[in-house]
C-alpha cells in the first residue's frame, strides 16, 4: 500500500590505539558518526475495524527523513602494580531523528506528525561502563590464584516495543532506571597451566532489571 525506497548511511570513524609505560597501559578509543538518509522504519497502526485487512494491527514501512547516530568508545587495560590489572570499557551514544514527518495513511490529507528530535528505537542506553580489578597471587608451588571484582553500570533507558503511529511513534514501553551490577570471580591456575578452576557470581547484589518489554496482555 505504501511504497518506500532504499536507505543510505555514511559512517565516519576516527580511532586511536596506543601502548604506554613500557606496555603496562593500553588505550583504545574512537568516535563515530553514522549519518542515515531515508532510513527504513516499520510503523504499526491499530486496525480494529479491518480497514487494512483482517489483523487488528497493521504494519508498514516508511523512509524516515534523516538520522544521526554519534558515539564514543573507550577501552583501557592497565597493570597498576605487579600482578594487579584494571580493565575499563565505556561508551556514550546519542541518536535521534533529525527530520521525520509521518503521514497518516488513513487520512493522507491530515498534517504529518513531526517526530524530529525523537530518539530512535534501538534498545540502548545513552552510556555504559564495564570495569574489573584483579590481582594474580603467585603460590610457592608455581600455581596462581586470581580474585577479580567487576562492575557494570548503565544509564536509564526506555525499552520500546516497536513504533506506533497512534501515540507519537512509541508503542508499549517500559522505563528502566540506571543501575549497577557487581560480579566476583576467583580463578586457580595450576603450575602446568593446562587447566583452571573458578568460582564466580554474577549480579551478586541481586539487582532486578528489565530483560524484555512486550504488550502481550490488556
């Protein structure tokens, strides 16, 4: 019913990789810009009276005007002291429709809805941070024991479930507050080094977070 065309994206990325302090510090970083033109988006609308077929919901594809996705990524690996290691991975993301005018297919003469500036539905928070700290203990036998403490942090986000024309391009959604998840691990490596054993726990503070958000019941 609604014709749509190809989408195009131009991706710009600038990165850096460096090793410092006689190899004890490694830093990787990059910034990127993804410039979309005519990005294809699936839109769903309610169809209670069967105007658009037998299903209660009708989905079609349109070309959004323009979208910009920008971000920064950082990776750090450091030996802070003999046998002590720190890893940090972080990311910042910003994405929104630069221009997106949506025509009502049931009433093409109505003024299009302006969704410019709205964040796109990509199930990602604005920032995330993963870090771990560990120390390798050398035993007299030649074996090692390595305890590790890890942390995952992320910003709040809206878990969208598709784009719906009826309420400003958001169908069902659930709000997830920013949160932190801690993990611990202890690894034993024998002198031979051909096997290892580990005890570990993920999300040891029992943080409850949304895994999926769907409109399955009224």
